[in-house]
C-alpha cells in the first residue's frame, strides 16, 4: 500500500500547487491513500469549511492539523461533522473533533490515521506518548496500516515518539516547523519516519509568511499582523510504502515539486 502524505499546506499558494499536481503524483506513485496537514490552509492560520471541501475535491482523503486548527471558529462544528478532518487527539476531549480516523482505502485495505501534537514550546497538552497508547487500543487488531502525523516543534520530541512507536505504527511523520528534514528512513522495527515533511506553500518567505514582516518583527519586537507570502510555491510530501499484511513500512521517499517540476 502506498500512502502520500503532504506537509503543511500553507495558504492559497499551497492549495494551488496541490490542485495542480496531486492527481499526477497519485498516478505516478500508484497512491492508495492521500493524507495532508491543512492547519495553515486558510491564509496560513487555520482551515475553513470551503477550503477543506476544496481540498477534498482535488483528491485529499484525510486531513490532519495542529495548533492552528482553532484559529477559525467556523470550523468547530465541521470538526464534529466531518471525521476525515482530524485535530490533535491530545487536546481536551471536550473540544470538537477527533484525533483518530479509521476507514478503508480504495485498494480495500483498512487503515488508521492518528493526529498528535507535541508539548515542547507548544501548549501543555496531554502527553502525546500516553495518548498514542490510548489511540492504539482503539484500533482493531486487523487494521495493520497505521499512520501518525506528529505536529511538534522540536526534533528530539519527534524522534523520541517515533522510536517509542516503532513497530506499532506504520509511519510517524513530523509537521509544524515547515522545513523539510533530510532524515527520512525506516526504523529497525518497520516504522517509517521523517522529522519534518516540510511545508507545501510559498518558499519565498519565512515559513510561509511575507519575509519583510518577519524581518521587521525580529528587528523591532513589535507585534504585527502577518500576511501569507505567494512566491515560489513548492509541494513537499513523502510516499510511504507499507506491507498490508504486517503494517510495517518497506520504504519512505521524500517528494518535492519546485518551480512546477518534480525534482524528487
């Protein structure tokens, strides 16, 4: 089973590059399931119902998020109505939405997608390690394909969770920092891992925001309203190949589209 995971889709530039290239990637890589992190899809801050529906329509099948999922209040009711749009499971259970989705892919294989958020330099949520254990207890034993989006700030926390879950999930892919890391690999017990998948959005920016604004913020320390950049839209993703019988990954491959061309 081949899973395509698209890193943090940022604003209109990110949505556009996904719309332009997703179907081609699905065909070229024989993709059975498309997952994307969409927490920055609405102008860099959150996601709206129309944008979620737009991304579903171009071929994204399951959406994960992170700390910015709460930025647009109009998404709250939709989180309860649409199980394919996840929020990190280790937020309080009283909040809208879920952090686990179980379904069957187009190739007939059952799968589970889990969404977790780190605690270092982010809101002090429930422990993602213990929450992962709780989620795995909810996944039927016959669902072998298990994918985790770990939305976290620091590399050590992401790596630690991947080692903690090695052999119990098919993949742990990091999001949030918007910079693709060069450490994609399959761990010793069969869990595919990359510290950060990278951002799908405008790379002529500072992690998606107009660079002049960020520079001014660093120079002056004054608060200001950030605006999403538009230049140099790139798509960053990974393709994870999973053995359907065991749930272990056999390969992970970074994917990049830069300047309208596939370069990886």
